[in-house]
C-alpha cells in the first residue's frame, strides 16, 4: 500500500516527502473534494517533486465534455520518469452513457500531454444520485483508466467508513482489482483508520487532513505523515502486483 499526501502549495512538498509520502498530490481543499490548484501552483509543486517520485493532481468534478477539455487543457506537464496521475470526478453524473462519453474524452485529453499521464476516475461513497462506485469502476476500466479512487464528497466528519462499511469498501476494492485497475481510497481517513485500510488490500490510501496540523485546511506536517507511515505494516511498502504492473507502464 502506498501513501498519497495531498498538498496545496510548494511549501508543503518537503514535509510530505520527509514524512514518507510515496505520491505527492496537488489539490486545493478550499475548492471542494477534488479542488484543482492553479496552474502556477501546480508548476511550483512539480518543481519540488523528485523525478522518481510519482505525482497526481486533482482536476475537479466534470459533468460535460467542455468541462473535461477545459480541466485537462489547463494542466501543464513535462515528461517525468515516474508516473503521473490526473484525478477526475464526475459528481452529478447519473447516466452510465454520459459517464462513458466523459471518460473517453478524458482519456483522449490525457493522451495529448507529454509522458501520457494516466486517468484516475473518482467515485463518491456518500452521495446519492451519482453513478454508484461499482458502476463507475466498470466504466473506467472499459475506457482505459489506470485506476479508481473511492472518496467522500462531503467533508463533514463522517469519513469513508461512516459512509460505507469496511466490508462494503473491501468488496468494492476486490471488484476494482478484478478489473485490473489500481484501487485507491480516501475520505477523511485518519491515523486510527490505517489498520482497517491496510486490511482492504488497496494499492493507495490518500490523506489530507490527517497529514496536517490544523486539519484539512491546515498545513502538512512531516511528523503527522510519519505517524501515518508507521501505521503501515512492513509488507505494505511497495505496490501490489496490480500497482506494480501499472507503474511499469511509465
């Protein structure tokens, strides 16, 4: 299992790395669950992420093809040795047909960037009216996404395991892995949740608030990242066979 830490500025990269983050993720928490950072902020963040360290960026929730083209067109990437993931949510989309069209558009838009960043589609565990997480995973696999992230839309203290039981999350993870995708989870996951997350068999766990002094809107702390890292058992270091295969595509 790999640890992804979301940063909102270049200044947060160093403590995230010092604490042991495997993946640096650029995200602006003030803009919602998948808030995108400004283009200049992303450039500053990328400049501090080593070439051999994986990077991801949140692009927001996209409900039209115009949204997709605008979000992916705003990203400025140079080729990197390590994999790059672009995370896109589809909040408000309840039609499988529409979702498939948006996923195809996102895959095509990602392919226009140097180094061919991979798409990670984001499903929400706590929002009725959106396409169910299992259905989104199937559509993402058909489109050619690299992985799926199960997150929470509302950051209201319930968190992932207040929205879905661990057994339900484990079943979702197993289904994602059968599809050959990276399985990632996030959503107000804290220090006390790490052993539960470990047991799910996920490839990646994403955190923001638990890595910060002052919560989600605070500042990333190397000590907090280290504490999260220490809750991960030794056999969790390094990707699973599915994750390793995906990484080999970079």
